[in-house]
C-alpha cells in the first residue's frame, strides 16, 4: 500500500479537480473485498472503504466520506456551467446549491431554482406544470418527464437532459431570450482620437496639425443604457489662428424588450425606417430589433466601399452625427460593421494624408421587407424633429410602420408619418419567390404645407426592391432596387429644409441601386459590384460604382498568389472621381506577404511595392516604397492591439511635396462594482464583457479578436462581443503563468445590446510545494481532509501523516483545513516562502476549531 500512498501524494494532489480523481482511484483500490463476497448485488455507487489496508498510524482520523459514492458532490454552493442536451456552453457561471433529498440522507442533488429554470429555454406554458420541493425552492425533476440532471465536479458542469418537445426554438449560434443577460451596473468612457501633422516640402513650406475624435460616455442600470455621444476637432495651420470644436452630439437612453423582440429608445435619435427616409428627432421610438432574431432571419446591414490613395481616415456620418471613424490603408476598403438599424443616406468623407479630401454618399435601402408567416414587425416613433445639433426644428410628429407575414411567401406592410403641416402614407407588399428570390413593391404619398405662402406640395414615390441567392452558381444579388419620386414629393427632411429656407433642389427623382457578389470556386475567382445612379429635380445627377475582381492562383513554385483589380467612379455634386487599382500579392515568410500595386486616380499614376507582416495576434506592420508621376514616395504603418487600446501609427513621404505623421487610438474604460479595466473597443458605447480572475494579473484571455491580459487587479474587458449571440472567452493555457492554475478554462455569455456582462475564472496563483500540517498535540488532520485558501478554493488534500501538496500559497496567507463539512483547523503561512523552504520540508502548525476540540 506504500504505492497507493505515493500515488495520493505525488499524483492525485497535483491534479485538478482533486476530489474526483481521489474518489475514482480510491474507489478502485480501497473498497473491501468482503463486500463483493457477501453481496452479489453491491451498489457500485455506494462504496465502503476498508481503511485497514492503509499503513496509517491513526486509522480513526481518516475522512473518506466524500468518496464513498461515485460522482458524489458534497452539499453546498458551487459555481457550475450548465450544458443542456449536450450543447456546448448553454449557460455558464451559475451558482447552484447541492442539497440532501428528504428520503436519501446519503445523497445530494442539485437545486434548480425558479430563476435558473427560467433560463433553460423551456416553451411558454411549461412552467405552470412544474412542481417544487425543499421549501418550494427547488425543481422536482419528475414533474418534467424525461428530464435528468448530473453534476460533474471535475468539469465544473451540470449536465441537463430535457426533451426537445419541451424546449423553445433554438439553433446553433443563437440562444432563446430566456438566456439573455442584461449585465451588471456600471459606467463606461469610450473614445476614438486621431492626430496628424503634415509638413509641406514645397517652397511655401508650413505645417498643418489636426486632432479629432468622437466617443461615448454612459452608464448601465439593469436593462437600461444611458448614453451621451461627443465629437471634437482641433486644427492649427502655420501662421493661422487655431480652430477648435466640441459638441455633445446626442443624449439618449435605451433598453431591450425581449418579450416583443423590440428596442425602446428615449431622447435624441434618428428615425430608423424601412420605408421613410431618416431624420433627426427628440422623443421616443419602439422598434422591432432584427438582432434579437436568429441569424437566418436578420436583415441587411449596410456597408461602405471605396478606394484610398494613401493611408486615409474614413468618416461615415448621417445628419451630422458620426457613425463610424476608422483608418484605412492605401487601396480598396470596405467597412461592414455598421448596425443594420441604420437606414437612409450616409455621408462618407475620405481624408488622405496628402491633405486631399473626397466625399460621397451611400444609400442604405434594405432588402425586400419580408416577415415570417403569422408574425409582425413594427417601428413606432414620436417627438419633435431636430437639426444636426438636435435643436427643435419643426412641429411634433408621430410615425409608425408595420409588416405582417400573411402566409408562406406573402407580406403586407405600410406606414405613416403625421404632423401639423406634414403627412405621409405608404403601402406595400413583399413576396418570397423561393427559387427566384424575393421582391417587394411599395408606394408613398406625401402632403406638405410650406410656410410663407408657398402653398401645398403633394407627390408620390414608388419603389421596387429585389434580392436573390443563386446557390447553384454561388451568386448573390444582395440588393437591387429602383425608386422614382415625383417633382413635388417631399420626405420629412425636405420639408424641414424648406421650412428653414434651405431647400436646395436636390430632391430625388430616379434612383437605381445594385449590389452583386459572384463566387467561382473552380477558378478561385470572386467578383463584387456595387452600383448606384441617382437623378434629381433641377440638380446634376450622381453616379457611383465600385467593381472588384479577385483571383487566387499558383504559378510554378510560387504558391497562393492573389491578384485583384478594382475600378471605381464617383460623380457627385459635379465633381468626378475615377480610378483603378491593381494589386498582386504573394506570401513571404511565416506571416508576411509582398505585394505590388498600381493606382490611377485624381490624374495621378502611383506604383508601389509593399511588405506586410502579422507579427502575432496583436501586432502588424506594413512598409511601402514607390513613385507617383515619377516622384518618389514611401510610407509605413504599425498597428498594435494592447490590453487597453488599439493604436495605429503611420508616416508617409512624397519627395518635394509633403511629409506626414499620423497616430490614432481607440479604447475605453469600464467601471463596475465587480472590477474596472481599460480596454480596446469594438463600437463606442457597445456591448462588452468584464472578466474577473480572482485578483490574479497576467491571465491571457482569448475572445473573437486579439488576446488580452488581465490587469494588476485581475480584471479585463473583452469588447469584440456580439449582442444576442453566444460569445466565448477562453484562457490561453499555452501562455498561462507558471504560478497560476485555472479550474474553468472557458466562459460563455449571451448579452443584450449595450450590456456590461460579467464572468469569472477561478484562478489559483502562488507558490506550490509539499508541506506537513501538524496539530499542537503532535497529531495530524484527518486523512482525506481538504485545504482551502483564503478565497475558499481547494489548495490540496491531506494524505498520510499530514503531508499535503499545496498550490496557490502566498506569504502570510491563512488557510483552512476542511473536514466533515466545516473548518477543522487553520494554518498561517510564513511571511517568507523561499523555494528552498519546500526542499528542506515546511512544517505548519494547525490550530483546531472549537467544534473539534475535546
């Protein structure tokens, strides 16, 4: 049996979770042979240990009661993940009590409270048939036929089996509303700041410095999100007075209403409509939120494409409010992280490093307005229209729209806007053509009474939309549409401009839009086209298109080459911008690539050779050299994701023309009662997940983006989080510090929009080593007793003669020896714990608790 003791001391005590491994091996090695001989019907789940087989001096001081049943979990509170019907990550970090059944005093079962049952995703109406026990606090599993529960202490997981006919609709990558988490109370401060210094190298000289930024300040309380958006800029030019501007662009509050798949917003807002054009207003809105639907039922999210000739800053705004601001490299760009709630016309501004600026507009008309049979989608708003600074700018209004899924394939929809001097009414229908795509048609009639005796204007607008996935040919018409508006048709923004004397005549007449994707896998070829054409009453027309063709191929010994060609045209406000971009790239080194590109734009011809290298998940850089119309150029860009911000630094040069230095940073600070941390941000004011690691710093975490380390307080904020979608965060065990151990290596959260979620990893850190624990009378704690640290986490299990391998030791820490469900005695670690102490043997006195004194 010396071998058994060796196993316990040198294997079991080094492993986690210790209780399960001890119970398994002891059950295999120590049960009594007499039990087999006397009872052929022995219950393998109820094992009696023969302690006489152990070479231990005091066999009466052995506590193996925890291990007498396979899978037994001692009564008490545990933090477990819950896996339902073996689906990975159904719920995580749930506090569950194990209680003793009335009719089985030697067993324990999990107590599923009504709050926890509400998160399981049962169909509505099931709850009324459930029965409860243990003072009506715990679910009686037998009241839901076919339901079983099994706890696994090793995996810190509770496995539930529930008949599928009792479960609400679910699909991979989506959780039902019962599992959505509103998060915890907290505050946030998010920002994006960009600075640039451009020095002219011409004879006139001079330096121009710019600094701009935008962000969100907010607080969360229960399901409510309170937000304030800001924008600022500061410009200085040599010999000129600095110009600066700061504005709080928007104050608002919102919350999710999962019961009706909608979002309620109060305060300053923009009208989000699938029928009417957008305008700013102050009031309230109640909107069906597509993000709450399963992925296959969600709507179209707009995207912005273009071509930059240098490292450029792209600013996307609507009605003066910045929606997105980001840095892009030279060449084609595509921004596709805009919310699918956005509708109407977007203003795009591209600021190049050489000082040039180009602007254009993007229409975000959506795919056909279809609704599932028997369901309704709606959008309601009321308030007062406002200008781009949200000053009241018109009479009070109310608007509403509704789409009803009549049956399989047909949807009817319509909407209205009503105010004192402006009214609009729209009716339409959509049809799912199955193999032939989807189509919708609607008509809108407006009525406007203009001030100053200008009379009444009435007119109509008619729209046709179509979308189709051609699976057989890997083609997708993301959106195709046509809209015609009569001369005197006015949307609400036209009416507001006319009241203010700002009507420019740029009212829409005809508009054609097309977005097309084509994949040809056999040829490794992809094609993308985005086209829009718009004419106006009494104003020049607009044309805009972007065409991209990409091809992957091999050439002899050269593998994984990529060739792409982009052509674009932007004719807006009488200004024409045409260009072409050609690029050839090939792998170079482990994570690097070399590329050649040629660009024709703005009457300039540019060629350059670039090297790009992804150093790791958090760092990348690119260097380029070339010429523009025979003049030498060069640029370099470095991007870094730190634990607290995203940094993009760049420099560019053109001989005899300019030299530019640029730096941008985006990040945020999240403050809660559970902890606080600086972080990168995905979207200002957006959803995030605070991770706690028991105060242990430097724990590497993996989300959907770059890795993040916990700060000195053991906290980190993960912001690459999708709302209403299961999100996973994992500990990177390959980078885990040597003095740290993690019990649960992954957590999951499904958060509502704007939530500050919280999840915790059970982390033990500190020194490890073999010690001997002895009582004042020279005896030892019971064999099999556990040792807990000051955070009530298992640090070791007592073996023969008080020997125990302890982990997570900190100098001066007080630890507790646990036996028979309580504290048996306590030990105090020395104020110094040098490594040689454990080599020589460390003896720790243990002070017995009163309940165990005799």
